[in-house]
C-alpha cells in the first residue's frame, strides 16, 4: 500500500504515519513546518520530508490513499491535485476505521477525561497481556507511539475526539470510528469556534451514541446530567453500563481503592499513583470497558495500581516534603474546576496556588469566558495568564484584565499578560506547605517548567 500524508507533522498524523510504516506500508508525507517531537520521531523512521513545503507533483495516481490533516487548508496544492486526480482522500479517523473495521472497536468520548481513560485502558490491557491496536491523544508511559495498527490484534482502543475530522470532512472525529463499545465521560461546552451554541455541541454526543454498532455497549458517567438525558433517549438495543466514584479512602496523601470483590471476604485495598474524584470516576469507567473484553475486576485493580497517568494530566514536575508542583492539560471550565478540587482534596493541609493560561479559541472569547465563573474559587491563590499576541493571532476581539476578573468572579484573581512575570512571581515564593498547579493546553510561551521545579526544590 502506498499512502501519502498531507500535513504529516501533526500529533496524531505523524504517529499514524509511523504505525503504517511499521505495518509495511510505503509512506510519504509533506508539511510546511514540523516541530518536535514530531520531527525527531519521523526522522528516526526515515519519514521526515527532505524539505518543507507542498509539492503537488508528488501526488500521483499510483497512491492508494491520501490522508489529510486538519492543519492543511482547502486550497492546499497537494489536496487540490489529489482531488483533481480522483484519489481517495481520508481524514485520519476515517482511515483508522478502514484499518480496524473487522476488530472490536472501543471508543472513549466526552468533554473531559477521555485521554486519561483511554490511557488507563491501554495500561490495563497491556498489563494483562492482551494484543490490541490503539490511538491515544497523549504520550503514555510504556508506549513508544500514540498510534498502533496491526493485522494480529482483534481489539482496537481509540480516544474519540469531538473536534472536526479534516478541512473537507466537517464531522467530529469520534463519529467515524463506529464503536462496538463506547464510553461517554461527560459533557461540558467546548470548541465554541465550531459549535457556537451548547445545544449544537450536545448534539454531537447524541450522534456519537447513535453511531454505536447494533447491540453494542455504552459505558457512561451517571452523575452527568447532560449524559443522562442522552442515555434516556438512546436506542433500546444498546447495552448500558453506568459508573460513578468507586469506594476509596485517602491516607497520608495516597488514595486507595477499597472495592468489595466477589469470591473474597472483606474488601480489597489497592493504592493508586493518581488521585481526585474525576480520576476515580475515570478508573471506574475504564474498569467497565475492560470488563467488556474479558478483564476481571481483580485483574483490573491490580494493574491500575501501577498507572502513573497520561502526559500533562496532573503530571508531577517536582516535589519535596513541603511542596508538590503539578502541570495539567486542564483548559476548559469543567476541567479547571475538577483539577483544582482534586489537588485541594488530596492535600487539604497545604495552600494551593493555581495558575491557568487562557490559550484556546474558546477560552479567549469574551462571551465564552463567562463559563469560567467560580472555576478557580477553591484555590487559595489564583492566577490567570493570557498573551495578547495569541488573541491577535487568532483574530479575536481584544480582552482586558478587568474582563477576565469579572468573568471568573473572583476579586482577588491575579491577571498577568507577561509569562516572565509569572516565572518571577513563582521564584519569589517560599513554598512552605503549599502546592503549585499550572494548567494549560499550551506552554505558557515556552516556560521552562523543569527549571521552575528545581528552584522550588532548592528552597
């Protein structure tokens, strides 16, 4: 098979290119810019384009497929040539479905938690010796790539993103996988640039449930009101498995699962390396999914005890006896609230300084920003950062520091527009019995988190 990638440098795109290369396909690709870690990974497998740019002369009828990344524009010269040549053009989720349509497909969807839940499932299946294909949206410990496709695996596990599939396919990605087993973690409005109303956003999840294969399974969070409404209206042939927070206890900063296991007197006791009510619910959802492919509860609990989390999800950067510094991908209002609550509940005796970067299209929109009201109230000290140049680049209406304060509904909120001032402020604190939590889907303008962690540890 000869496959060409347009915009091969994307996070999932370059991992899919590597996966197909490993499968024995002839893979080529183009992009106008490729940054790390995509660049090094593609180079390792001989897939890095010799030069950046678009080269329509490389698009020939000898190609079996063209895979189009979201980064490409509608007037991309390679895309135009592929369309003129009558070649089959796929989005990456569409092509992944083609590669796995004869397998049992597990798809994890929801506004929050989907990366972590997918990573949990991968970790447990690997620990239990299962063979499986997968796609996950972040690097997971123990896995070299974010995509794996084989001929041998009978199960495939996908993180189901609700964002658009490609510039020419405006369907949400998760609608293209057609799950046999689906998980829905929760619904909280996001991607305002694509779904301008909450109702239009919720509608995508109704479609997600409806695309479950005949007599398939739906594992769902039973404490989410919007999810419950959709489940009540779901097809009757779909088997439903609700989940919520499992039995647990917290001792000395460590969370333990305390399930009652069949065939065993009393309770099991399983220490976790992650924490927070949202992660506990994620664990319970992952357990029910794994059960669908033959993993017993006891096998699951033993395996999940060693799970350290997905990259950038409550990722521990540095710690000493007085302070822990975490970085988290949280950027939407519900994620910010849940992440702050998790850290406060795990370390109730410590002060918490929480810092959020407004980086996405939605978070920098003056109307959507009101959704953040009260989201940082549990933090002892709250800081919000945004870069005015990012707003200009996204061609959004400028926002003021006062607008941010009003939207978050916290008078003591610190609003900073220079990332160097955040680093300076952090370095000036003594961090005695207090934790630091930095949240963003971006990088705080390339802030050196490792250096910050070293400064905290040195105090």
